[in-house]
C-alpha cells in the first residue's frame, strides 16, 4: 500500500488525506505491519502492527496482561537510560506497579477534590477572558487554551506564582519533543532541550515535596508525599515522574481540544447555535464530540507479552502494536458519518481519553470540567468569538497539538 504510518511524510499530509488512509486500513481483513527506520537517540524497533479499528483498540486496551505498556507507550520508544535519569512514568507500567501508583494518585482526582476545584477554575476562566477583552484577540492557544490547564495544575500543586511561567515554558518544550523527528540535527537539539526541561520540572516538584513533608498544606503535593491510610506515598523520583506526566498529559488533552473546539464551533454554526440554545443540556455532549473528533493523543504503543490471535492475526510474544485512537474514533461501524461534527451524537464509546481498562485517562473528568467552564465563560461573555483561518499544527504522530489559532470576537 502507499501508506506508511511510520514515516514522517505521512504525518505531513493534510488531515483529510490521513483520515482517508486510515479508512482504507480499517477495511482490510487484518491489521497491517509497518517496519520502522532507525531514529536518532531512540530505540530502533523492527516495526509495529497498526490497530486502526475501534474494536481492536478496545480489545487491546482491556487486555493489559497481553498488551503491555512496558517498556514504553510512546512510538518510537525512548532508550533505556531515560528511565534511569527521570524515573519511570506510570503510563509505562503494568500492574502491580501501575496499580500501586494509580491508587496513590487517584485520590487527587476524586469527585470531592474536583468539586473543591470548581471555584478556582471559575476564577481562572474569568481572569483569562478578562485578559482577552483587555488585550484583544491574537492567538487562541496562548491567550486561552494553553493558560487554563497549566493554571489549574499549578493551583492543585500550589506551585508558587514566581515559578509558573517557567513551568509553562518547560511544558511547551516537552510537548514539541513528542512524536517523529524531522532531522538528526533537530533531534539532537530537541532531545537536549527536552531533557533539561524535564529535569528542571522534576527538581522543582521534588523540592516542593520535601517542603510539604515538613509542612503539609493540603495541596496535591502534600497528599502525594505524605502517606495515605494504607501507608503508601510517592518517592522523590515517582513524584517527579508523575508531575511531568500530569503537566504534559493533563495539559494537552484540554488545551488541544479547546483549540480545535473553537474552530469546530466556527465551522459548524448550526451546532454552535444548538449548543447556545440550551448550554447546560448540550455542553457535555459537545465536549465528548470534540474529544472524539479531535483525538488529542493520537496513538499509544503496546508490547505483546504472549502469543495472541487478534482478528485472525497471529501475534507473537514481543511484537509491537500501536493503538491509533484517531482512527478508532472515525470508525464508521461505531460512529456513522464519523467526519461530521455532531454534538448530539452518542459518544460514550469514543477512545479520545484512551481505551477502557487500567490506563484510561485519570484526569478525564478534570479535563471535562475545565473545558465545560471555559466554553461557558467564552460563549456567554464573548458571543461573537470565532476562529480565523487554519490553525498551525505541531508536526507529530503522537500529539494532535495546535501551535497557533487566530481568532476574533
């Protein structure tokens, strides 16, 4: 086939062409194998099978025993020394290690904790819109979408105000490093910048962790470094890894869905009118449809731990599969007229927050809460808000990130 999901050139193509390619792959009898080229500073894998149907992604997500997140879920995989330097992220773990870490951090996303955050989220959204009104519309990403998730996470961890701009800069550097690499020189530069950014974030939160052991404040860091009722707590390295994961994963889903979302509402005025006719009735469906349509994280990798038959494909122990969430979310067998943006769609089966199973996005409800509050603030205070022109997208096979999006009101 004239499709190569392992080649950077494929991800340079317009979204319409990529969606058409995935539609062709979904029609095939078995998942297709794609060999990989050697990538500078990353493991040179032999290749992967592309899971592009909704049912295949669901099956692999639910069966974490066979489809392992170890050694890494990113595609390509990072070299082994990364874990030695930065610690191991919980997304790259299987049970029981993954279950232990998730048990410790889950209390940070309980309904009670999220309810307590609502007033802070309300205030943050109001300040952001105040600043937009005062400064005028320029770039929706920097002025709106990128500000809210970082602000909320910094509030949760009680990051001092003087450190927050640095946090924002480090997250932007880490985001730019995801996915395929354009050249050897650029790879070297991005790898160095990414490593320094992650180290800075880890040092920052570990220092705060030591302070919160001595003087707990009731914030998220204090919860994580002081023992829970079972006597469990995060080590320094675990805290650093979780902080990096929270900042990148917790930021990107809400940020990119909002950035794409303002364009979707602009390009689909009937859907926007329907939303505004009864905001409370339609906003939850609108958010789920945005997440489905956008698929902020486009893929995750899994390693097969034992021989397994998937839709007639005989996978062998050690084989790699990649779960393409964006393709699964356009599967016509589950989502009729999948390329149509429809806020009344039944969207519960979508995999925009990952597939079902132990690795379903821990912060999904927080992201929903942020987006619901921000769209309410924007659409009620700035009813004429709309995107202008096409967005500038990050060239990546992993993160469906919007770098800039012009807008007006």
